């Protein structure tokens, strides 16, 4: 280690102690850094990642561990409507976060519309509570500058329109999720893709539905803790060759 690097490290440690910031927080990347998304995914527990989507509980925990103290977390029901069969509602969630590294306050809010017809049973009986959780998750991911939706936001019933769009190409969020989970579990992206779709020449040729099936397979490996040895060996440069 160069002398300047050593001095810089000591100064950072001193600054962390002076402001009561843990070394773990000081070492974390910034939300604007390229490695921020991967850093958060790596620090999620297994039950906080569903098909590559972080849960609201997971984002809340990571926010308070690495980003800042949640000073306020409040939901407001903006609108409700009952059509005789079920409820539709709009909920706004507001977060006030005191950032650890700067001490500044950041206020973030997010609104979510939830229709009982788009919520799987038995959650369709608790539309307001579902909207509350989804709105909080959306606010958290906005605060953390994440481009992926939470597991709760992604949890909807499959409509006829969604079946049609399942034939669309794999989207950027699915690619990011597959990459993140494979990297976390040392899975080779190309090998695991071809284990499900033998003729695949590139991940980007998969449809939206095929990508979901692939993610289900990867999730089953991590859930059952039975990853085939021949699929191991994550290669960070896979996107240039597959």
C-alpha cells in the first residue's frame, strides 16, 4: 500500500469515528456509483430477494444499515373506491431520511394505485395494506436510486394483456436481476441459461416469459441450496460473449 493511500485510510477512519459513522457505512459505495445496485443485492438476505426483486423489508433494512436513519415513514390514503366487489385505492408514502455520511435530510415520497383485481388472493382482501407496503417499497427504491421494482410491486395476477406481453423480449430489469443473483451465488450466466434453453445464443434473445422461467429455476437452486457444480463459475465479462 502506498503511503498516501494509508494516510487517506487513516483519515477516513478518523472522520468516521468523529461523526459516529461505522466503517461499514464509510466503505459502502454511493448510490450514484456503478457498483451500488450489486452492493445492495449482495447484502440482501435470501428471503429478501424474490425472483431478483428486493422486498420492501429488505430495502428498509439496507437503508438504515448503509444509507441513513429513517426519521419518518408515513402513509396517506389519497383515494378509495369500491365497485361492489372490491376496493381500489391510492396510497402515498413519505420518507424522511437523515443520511449517515452527510447528516442532511432527504424527503422522498411515492404513490401507488392498487386495484383488487390485480392483487393475488388472499391479498386482494387487504388492498389498502397492500398499497401501503408497495408505496413504501417504491419510496425506498427511489431514495436508494434503484431502477428495479420491489417484490411486492411485481406481485400481481396475470391478466390477458400480461400473457400477450410475456412474448416480448427480456427487459433490462430481468437481465440485471439474473446477473445479480448469478454473481451472488457464483453461477455462470451462460451455462445456467443453456441448462434451461439449450439453443440460446444470447440471454437477450429470450422472451419476457422465458426470462421469468429462468429466474424461477435460479431461485429454486438458491432456495434448495442444490446448485449443480457444472453451473458454477461466475464470469463478469459474460455480456460481451453471451
